[in-house]
C-alpha cells in the first residue's frame, strides 16, 4: 500500500496556477511559515508570488519534481487534465495533489482514479469565497477524497480556511461546489428581480433592500451584492 508523504518532511509546497485565487492561497501558506514553489505561464504573476516570499520555477514539471504536495488553482477541467498529463511522469508514489479548481466532477473522478494507480493521492478541494476572502482566510474548503488523505492534509488546509468540509469520495467536493454555486446564482437572481419589482411598484430601492435584509428572505447576497445592484456596479468580483 502506498504511504502518504509526511508533512513533517521539509518539502516546499508546489502551487500550479497563480491568479487571484492562487495568489491568495500563496499568501495564506507563506504567512503560516510554509515554503512555496510555483509556476504560472501568464506574464507578470511571478513577481506577485516573489513579492509574497515564494519562488517561481520554470515549468509544471520542475514544481512537481521538487514538491511532494501540489496545489492546483487552475481555470477549469481542461487545464487540470493538461497539467496532470505533463507532470504524471515525474510524480513520486506518495505525493498528493490538492486541486482547488472548480471543474467537471466526472473528470475529477477519472483523474483521481488515474493518479491512484500511480500511487498519488488526490483531493478535490474546492473553495467557497472570493479571492479577497481566500487571501484573508475567510473562505471555506469543500473536499472530496479518501478520509485518510483528508485527515493527513487537514493541518495545511486549515491554514487556507478555518471551515473545512469532507463530503466523501473524489468528485463530491466539486459536485458540492456546483450545488453551492447554483444556490448562490438563484439568490442573486431573486434579489435582482425583487429589487426591480419594488422599484417598478414605486418603492424606494434602498428601502426595499433594508426591508428584505430585516425579514425572513435575508441572505448574505443582500450584503455583498445588494448595494452593487442599487448603484449599478456590475463589475464581477473574483
């Protein structure tokens, strides 16, 4: 049976993907005293990681060779598959991949099975929260994977967020994240419709928002998105 590497070993943590969320993860890990080796092909992101105290390497393979634990923070399932194909030949038995990407749960299951055959452990550790919330440790982590792997990685995961959930086998973390996104989207759509209905009925929109926040229909979307809707600020928050 393949043994999961010990976190007491002095390996740096590898980070593949250094966008807004990836940089937030790097900030949390570096502030906890961990060392980071990272890679992202996008221009300009390396300086951001180095300013935080991390090291940028030349390729995904370089990071995978040097680090026993890898964190993915990638745009989607296609990028995850591409990276896994590139690094699989250099991964060691007992390594672990913590994949924070919100992707395709069926593909997550397939990748987890493929990595398991190579003796590599895998968690789909999806995140709840904006990049700002992640950087401040205010998000949540929703993990799919074996209970053993989740327990082994819990100390590191708690540097990323104080609230963790283990939802079952690999793929379940991604499915739960999609369920959460569905509810979030419906809450925001309902809030927008309700505010517009109130406005078209002659009710002051700010008053309508205040009433909604005080009543049984309240959701946190009213705190974060309500003022933006009233001001017409529709810039997305990462």
